[in-house]
């Protein structure tokens, strides 16, 4: 079959649903997803959204931008970083107004907690910047945005696998997709195509990524001559469940969780005396590897422990309900009373389809766009 829309969004995670919602205010938009939208991998994002609201203590977008640039080893596009950190504040409030049930302070404001690499006054001390909904933030984002898209009559094509772009005379004009249910081929014509297809973490043995994250959108763009950018950069999250890679949110350390080696030492105090267990993810992952390599892994193996046992049971059960359930289900351990075996897990693709700051896909170092083609979220790269 052949369809005609003003815009086609490929992918129904956080980036895709947000794009569809914004487009639906003025255009006829379709969303193609190889999964049911609320099963997209954004649902695995647990800990929160970084935004300098300043609800818990003084905070500023400039401090957030500093942390982001420094955490990216000064390789980030600083114009993009500045825009992201500035707009994050408005975006969180917009999500709140759309109905996202953020956790709250006692006086009713959006609660915030520390996250890795978040600091006040340009690196002097940790700051509570992450806005969260218990440890189900991504799940709540998906539910909220999907409901709003449905309300705005966005057309969803679930379990459609996009195969290729339609490019006519150097302009992107749509996509070709395969319907999983009946093996039929469909053509979607559009004035604009937005890829929000996620990452490609399934190429790693130990990963937090769902089985759906196989880099489909990135591969399609590459086959169409788009030169991929920064593909060598992949973020490893320091706390994946041992051997499984299932994510234990950074919020666990934001609530006071501690990493310990085989002697029970809080080893991050040696490596990052100021930020300790809330240093940036790449640093903690590297230091866990160093501990293991130097023989300080648990029982001589390739993991360390996450210690939550000193926290009140109520904090663990109410603020970290999902990871508590994961650890009990998959490890047979009770994090309230027992140490949790963790190891770094492949988590987030930093590279992907090159775009400019306005999400237009670019074809060369001169930032020449491919008209009609956009990318957002994990599949995109604006560095």
C-alpha cells in the first residue's frame, strides 16, 4: 500500500514520540515502529532527566553545560550543549504539564537527586539536578507522550520495519517499510522524514539495551551515503547486573549507594575524592575495570559490589522499586540486606547519523543537509 503524510517519524521512543507530538499540532504525521510504542527502549531509562531547575539547591544551566562539556572530554559541540542544557528546564516543565508524574518534594515541587557528573559551581561539589519519577522515569515518559500523541490523532503503524529511504533528485521523500504481521511492503511518502530509531548496543555481549536496538536507522542512512559520525564512542554504564547487563539506575548511587571492591573498600574515594560514586559514567566504568584488572574484583572475578544496605528500606522500596524487583528476580538477592554484583554494561551510542543543531541530517564537513531528512535521539550525533 501507499500512504501520504506531511511527516513520517521512524521510531516511537522518547525522541520519536516528542517529535510526533510537536508535529501533530500543525501537520498530518505518521509514526512507524517495529515495536508497540510503549515497549520502546526509552522505558528502560530509569534514573531521571538532567535539568537545572534548582528545586533542591542553587543550580544553573551554565553549570549543567560545564559538566556536560567536561564529561564529554571537551569533544561535544558546545553550541548544542548550551542549547540542550538551557532548553532542558522548559522541557521538564512541559512534560509535567503534559501529565508526567514526577516524584515530588514535600512542598509539591519536582524532586531532584544527584546524578553522575552533576556538580555545582563548575565542579566544586555534587548537586541534585536529576528530575525523576521513582526509578521509572523512561516508562513514564513513554506513557505520557503516547497518550498525548493518541489524543492528537497521530497515526501509528506498529510492528512496521523500515527498510529504506525514498530519495528523489537529492531530496528525501519518504520511506519503504515491511509489515511484520503479514509480510507486506508499504510505501510512505512525506515532505519530511525523522529518524528516531535508537542505538545499536546489541552488538555488545554485555549490554543494557533491548533486543530491538540493532542500529537499523543508522544502517539505512549509511547505505544511502550518509557518512556516520563518532561511531567509536560508546558509553558504558558502570552498574549493570553481573553477566546480564540489566541496568541498575544511577539513581541508586544518587540515593546513597556505594561501590565496594573485594575488601569492602569504597574505592571511588581514591579515584574521585570530590564526586566519589557520582563521578561521570565513563570514569567509574574505567575504575571498576582497573580494580578488576588489579585483582580487587569480588572473589577474583570481573565484578564489584553495589552496596545499598546502609540505606533505609523505605528509601530502597519507594524510590528504587524497579531495580529492587530486578535484583530479587534475576539475582535472587535482596538489595535491602545484601550486596549486589555489578559490572559495566554497554549502554548508549554516542555516535550515529550526523546532524546540525536543528536535527537536519548533514552529508559532509560543510554541513550540507540532505533535504527532508532529520534525525533525533540516540541514532543522531551532533558533535
